[in-house]
C-alpha cells in the first residue's frame, strides 16, 4: 500500500486510489457530530445556492456551513463543533443536513471526480479510518492523504499534522504528538480561535477538533442520484 501526500484544492483534484480528505478546523469534526446528533443523511454542496435549492423541496432539511469561516445568512447552523455539541441529543434526529464549507466539502467534491473512494478525515475519526482502510479486501494500492489547509489555498499545521498521524497509523512511521500539538496551538490557525475576538470562531472549537478518536465510525462520500452524500460506516 503506497501512501501519497497531497495538500489543498489542487491536491484533492489529483487524489488517486482511496483518498482521505482532511479538514480538522472544522468541517470534518462537524460532520461526524451531525451524525452523532441523529442526522440520517448528510449532503455536500459546492455553494449556498445549491443548498437553498435543496431545502425548497424538503421540509426536513437543515442547512449547515460557512463561507470563509462565517455563517451563511439563511443557514440554520454554522461550522462550529462547540455550537453543535451544545445542542441536545436528538436535535437532528432523522434530519437531512446539507453542508457547505470552503475547504473540506469542496475538497471532497473535487476528489470524487477521480479517486476510487473518498473518506472524510479528521483527528476525531483517525483510528477508525486506519482500521477501515486495513479492513479493505483487497487493500488499496494507493492511499492519498489530502490536507486541505486554510480555505484550501494555504497549508495549515492541524491538517498536515493529522495527515502525519494517519500516515503513522497506516505505516508505523515516526510521529511526535507533542511537537505536532505545539505547532498547531501556537499557529494563527488555532490562535484566531483562542483570542476569542470573533463570534464565529468560538474559543472552544480547537478543544474538540484536536481530540483523537472520539468516534468509532468512518464517513464515506459517494455520488448518489446526482448528489454527493455521506454515509456512516461503523467499525
């Protein structure tokens, strides 16, 4: 099994084999929480207009996401794990969630054009992802780890660090957890939350995004009836 490292939107467009699209802050920490809170399906869209169009035809749809980190006017939820975690269990029970984000969701949609399988990647599902990959029969010849970075344009330490961790799990490479955490926490990508000066960037979000292995399932994106949907696969 060959591990290929890629980054950003251009990397997602090049992803081959089994692709893991990584967005730690915050999209793919949010998506598993949507399922945890009872969502029955998650649909990915490229832009808000597609989301509003889908909601027009369905009463049970909830819109979640952001444009450049900020809540989209008219959406029900933003892209904050701490916002979601404050919701009661069952808040999304049997709902369909349409999710749009600048980096992660866009990366998944891009990767689906050429990758054989596309998995959502983050720290909260990392161990489950590695076990899911090893359970494939036959094993994938190529696994592409794509760190989406800040807005899919510039690299970020949390996504590159998560890719390092997944590579460590998949081929037992060296990985320094403390050094990785230092690089993340003292970087602007985390500091902009820690400062607490923007309401749409809650201080608590990095605490949840950097937790390893909270969920014992994997989220796989597929094209289905003209839509990009996410399915939950338990390990």
